[in-house]
């Protein structure tokens, strides 16, 4: 047997112990999928910085942490925030809390993945393939639960909240929820996701999303990542966008010690659209990585990406954005901008835009800037009597505003605005 | 109210102000005129506390307190206001939020109750009407996409809201057409009061037709080389700064 990469053994060992107890263990197709995923993870191991896609983010801390899967009784109830809409799905340590969720009257079908598994053979793993990504392999082998949403054709689903809580366990826990979201033709949904956890708890939250948008569907997907500051969140989302459909993603990275937000979008029908916006707000000791992979695989599609990173203390931010315009994708309209504001000389940002264009009639632009607080702007505010700390906070917020303003859905935009507002004052 | 004595300052090791003496009593408006490069803008920035200016000598007191020891926001709280020659654009900062934050910072300092959004809006609309400013300027980013004239009017609006005791107008007339100039001048004249003073810094005499100063000082080579009544401005307009040099 060949050498097993670092950090893999512990997870595989637990997979061996848990394989009979994991949800869907009696489903042959799922058993085969999980076995293959565990094998894929054994072969790949955690990505290392030798891999181009992981050049700036080192997962050794995760590999060495020695997590245990929860699969234990949950005895504490999380403190739930005020609802943003009538429907919410609550997850604790990656498992559905039916007692805290309100989904019954929703105009769409939403349920626990663990309960729905027998009907999911065609959907689970349709987009997220273990052989292509180690974290997807890990998620596939060990997921215990997740959210399955289907919005029927033509239905306006309204706002659905997805709340994820981590418990303060004694040992570091890992959970790998799998979320499947499907909007049928002309349907719409605003999914607002909040992930939180205790300030000092060391845990790994490794969610994988598979998102399918049929013709003319619109999904607003706002992710507020506010994990505890000792936590790891490694999220991977796959979205397939059909003709005339729109995927509008905004990811706020504010929590966590080490975070990766990886999004793969394929615009596969004419006039599909995609907005990927985000803000990373980093304090001393935090590392956040946003990696986007966008495929323009059909003509007449539009994509907009605006990412803003604010870094203080000894923090590190990463943005990697790849746009692949296929030969068939004529009249593509693509835009990508990523900007960083450094508030400390010890902070670091790495930025890598990548455009691969194989069609000849396209409009594609990208840009990246790194800067500090503008001395003239700061003086102007102070000269009007605004104290320096407040003036700096206003300029940080102004820097982030452009990304948040791009979010079309007002409920999602308000939620993001509130999370961004005053961040710097709290952090300082 | 304002007393400048022997003020010298340099920028990047280069002396710009070379011994300025000036006394501005309460209730008076003084004009400082001078050619380009005479130190007019440096004086306004030194008084308002911008970084990058090394004070090498002299003193500035404002109502007896050492102005140069204060941070820019403390100077504003004490009642100083600089109307910028080039107002700064603040994309992403709404003009209304900016104005209200500034006003409330000063009100807090004065021990007055802060204004809520509605109270502020009412006050701002009144002041804007007086300055013929379109209301949508409140919704826009501070100075973003404003024309030159709009930026200057926005400075005067800030002045009208913050009600300083000492205003420094740094070439507020530059880039203004005659109508905008009158509006700006009306805004300044409306603040005239026994406890309001202003330093009007300008290259041209034109603005002084509308804001009639009590005294005119000529700044050349970093010094006040001549002082006189309002007639001095007209004289300069007719014969130019070269005549002063010759004198």
C-alpha cells in the first residue's frame, strides 16, 4: 500500500468506524459513492501548496488538527437570531434540527438530506465530484446531513434562511454538510445563510453545495460566514445555470481562523447570468481565501464579480478568480474586480485573476487594486470634526459598500449591510 | 480670535511660510491675496492641521488656545472650518450620512443633543434650498460626480450646517461662474455675526466684490508684505502683484 498523505489517516479511520452508521448506509448506490469518495480522499490527501489552486492557502493546520465527526447527542440549543423571513432550516454541527426549523408552509419543498436520501440518487454528486476535489471527497465520504430544496416551476419561493451552528465540544469536531438546491424553470429563491460557532471552539465546517438552476430561475445566495475565530470553514459550491437563469452569490467572510470559499459556476445556456460578489473582513490571525471558477459555456451570458478584502493586523487574504470563456460563448460580457484595503503593514493579500478566452466576440475585463486608507479622504473627514477612528471606520465601510450594493435582493442586501456595518469599529 | 505670530513652516524641507503675522478679530472678514506659490494654500492647511507640513517656528492661537497642538477634528470642534480648494470625493460615503456624522460630532462636543435622521433632513433641506442645491445631492456619494460648482456649494452647505466660528475659504471662487459665486458669497455673508470670522484666500479680487472684507493682506514669498482696507484688493486687480513687489 502506498503512503497515506498527512492528515488523511484520522478521517479514513473514522470513516471505517462510521460507514455502517452514516445516513443512507443501506443504500447500495450511496455506499458505493462513499467508498469511492473515501478512496479518492485517500489518494489525493488534503491539497498542498504545490497544487496551483492552493498556492496561497495552506491546509496543514486542518490536516494536523485531529477532528472527530460529531455523531453524538446534541444537548445545547443554539441562540437563534431574529428571523429574516418565514422559513428557516437550522443545522447544528451539520445536522438538521427539525425542532428549530420552520419549513412546513413553504411554497417549495425543503427537507433534511438525511431523511430524503433514498430519492436523491440522481442529484447527489451530479455536480460535486470526489475525484476532482479532495474536500468534496471528504464531504461525500462523511456527510451526515444537509438541506435539500426544490422550488417548483414558476414559484417565487421568497426568503429561506439556512442557519448553521457549531457546538462548543470538548474535542475538535468536523462536520461536512451537503446542500442540494434546485430551482425549476422560472422559479426564484433568496437563500440567506449564516454560519456561526463559539469563539474559541476548534471545528471544521466543510460544506458542499450543488445548485441547479433551470431556465429563467433566479437564486440569490447570500452567505454570511461568521464562524468562531478558532474555526476552519472550507466551503465548495457548484452551480449550473441554464438559459436565462441568474445565480447571484454574495459571500461575506468575517469569521474563522482559516477559511476558503470556493465557487464553481457554469453558465450553460444562452443569456444565463451570474453575479459573484463578496467581502472579506480580516482581523489579526485570520486567513481567508475566495476562489472562483467561472465557465462561460454558452453565448450571450453575463457575469459580474466584485470582491473586496479589508485586512488588519497580521491577516492574510487571497483572491483567485478564473474565467473560462469557451469557444461557443460568443458575445460574453464578463467583468471581474477585486480590491484590497490594507489597514496594517503586516497584512498580506494575494490576488490572481485568470482569463482564458477561446471565443472571439467577447467583452471581458478584470482589475485588481491594493491600497491603504487615502490620507486626503481621512483628513477631509477629520477636518469636519469626525474623530479619526470613526473616520477610518467610515472609509472602510465605504470601500465595502460597492460590493454589497451589487446584491439585487433587498432582504439579502440588508442582512449583508448590517453584517458589514461597524465591523471595523468592533474589530479595532 | 485668531492670532498668528512669526509662523514658519516647510514642506519636504522646503520653507514655504517664512514668518507670518496676522491678527483676525472676532466678527471680521479678512482676505489673503497673493500670486500662485506664495503660500496661501499652505497657510490654510497648516491652520487646519493637515499632515505633511513641518511647523518650524512661531505660534497660532485661537481664542487663546494653541491651535497647532490640536488634532484636525479638535480644531473643527473648537470652531474652525476649512472650505477646501479641491473638495475630496468620498465614493461610498453618502453625503447625508457624512453631513449628519460631522454635525453630530460637533453637537456632541458642544453638549447639544444629536439630530436623528429626520431632524437632520429637515435642517439640511432648509440650508440646501438657500444655496439652490438640488435635493438629490444628499443621496449621492460625497462630492462624487459633482461639478466644480456643486463641490464648492457642498463646502458652503457644510459650513452653513456646522456653523463654525472661524472659516477659512481656500480659493473657493476658483472654477465658479458668476451665479455660483454669488450663491457661495451669500452663504458666507449669511454667517456674518459678531462671533464669526473668516479668512478668504483668493487669487482674484472678483470674490471680494461679493464678500467685502474688513482687511486685505497680501501674501508673497511666505510673508504678509502689505495690508490695507478693501480698496487694496481693487488696486491689486488694476496693477497686479508685480507692483507690490516693486513697492
